[in-house]
C-alpha cells in the first residue's frame, strides 16, 4: 500500500518546472529581501501590511507600514506605475500579505509577497526594528 506521499504521483518534469519557476514571479524570500537591503540594492518597496500595533512591536527594517485595507491608487501616487511592491504580514498562518498583493495587482501594480513574513524573517535570524505606536 503506498503512503499518502506517493498515492498521488508527482507531476511530470516539465509541469513541475513550470510550476516552481512561476513561484519566483509571485514570491521573494526573506533572505533575498535582507540581502537587497544589506547591499543597498533596494529596487522595490517593502510594505508591512499588518496593523499599526504589530508594526510598532517589530517590523523589517526599511519596511513601510501600509495596512492592506488602505492600499488605494491615490495613496500609491508617490511611486511610479512600474514600482515593484513586496508585501508581508505575520507569516504563513496569515493571509494579509496575499490580501495586500491582490489589492495591488487589481490596481495594475507589480507585486510579490515576501514568503514567511515576520516569522520567516525572525527564523532566518534577522533583526526587527520597532516604532512608537501611532494612534
């Protein structure tokens, strides 16, 4: 009797290649975001889409606080239309990054998610910045 792992066969190689290659068009990982900031090669805008309280308690240094519900075209006017935005939230258990990414995509903005969110950032051993809570 096959295990649950092998009960459904793996995709053919060409299909698997297309699937995994496509993931890079939707996601960046914490390591690559950290590396870009460390090198001063930040060619994207990193958005923390969580609440003000969560952002204040700890966020990725260099991230802009921008709750996903406030992502509207008028508030994005400061950035050129081709600016890549990267959203993140608490982590894999949170869909805030996807909500923010969907809003940006609906506005025609290039967007990726930082896979892992804050949880992934901390798991990599990277430091968080804090800020005063804004009322």
